[in-house]
C-alpha cells in the first residue's frame, strides 16, 4: 500500500497572507496524522512565502509520523536542513518568481554540489530524495550520486488530457520500474488531485505520494480530516 505524505504549505500561505498566528501548520499536521497521513511535508522556500523555520522546528518536535523537508540547494537552506535533521529531505529546484515548483531538478547541472550535500544530510540519518522528471538517465545519475529516493514530478501528467496524459503515465510507469530495479525508493508528487490520482495510484511500485494543494483546497468544503481521509483511501 502506497504511503501518503501531506504537504501543509498552504495552511501557512493562508496565515502569512494576514500575518496572523492562525491557521497553525502544527495543528494542521496533527489533524492530518489523525486522518491517516503517513508523513508531513513542508517546503521551506528561499523567500519564506509560507513555511518558516519556526514551523519546521515545531513540527520536528511534535509530529508522530515523519517530517519531509522540501529544500533547494541554497546555502542557508542547506545549513538549516543540517540543523533540523528531518527524517526525509527532498531536494527540489526553486525559482523566486514561480507560483509553484515548475519541473524536476537538473541533476546533471548540480551533480557536483549534490555529491557534497547528499552525504552531509545522510550523516544526520536523513533520507535524501531528489525531485526529478521521470527520465531514465536522470534516475541513473541520482542513484550514482547516492540518493536514497527519487520523487517523480507528476505535474506534466496532471496538466495533460486524453492520449497525451496516457503517454505520460506510461513514461512514469517505466521510470518507476527502472528506479525500483536499481534499488531506489520511488515516490511521486505534484499536481495530483482526487481525480487524476486514480490512474497513477495503480502503479504499485510507487512508495509514497506527496500531495498538498488539492487536499488543503478541498478541506475548505470537507474539513481537513475528511480531505486527508479521502485521499488516503484513493492512494
């Protein structure tokens, strides 16, 4: 059975919109866990647009499952991750002006920096994942660099329709199978919602799905507990 990591960034987005003490991401994480979430994911962005360092520190102390920190390769973010010692760290690309992560990490471009950062994080017993496109060569290099996991970017799949979506789904399937074959844990995430998750959840080798925006969005109508429970059942 695939695991569900719930990204609670947009709870903090709502809070930061007015700089109020609510809604509290820590409280949200506790509800998510009670509803069946297997982990809590947060992205500490370079511009601190939602999650803050203080949120990460509180979550590390209070959650019962595991903390997955999405992080860029910026020096201050890496330094904080080494201090925080999250259970998982997922290294992602980041652009200041993007609304959300727009694609997978260019592992070839950053291979030298990754070759230093991955073992440094692992020394703290942090499991390291690279957020990448479902590309065989990129998966191969991720393994060579020592990553424990890869998280396949499903944004393209989520945005396509019809035959084009089916082709992208097949691409993801082949990537998952290859990743498993060479000994990587393979996760998936980005753009997944209550409709498009159904087909991709049938890929049994996917270890974990990390989903945030759709769950937090539908929590407005269903409540957070029920939104997490529904997604957990789907995956």
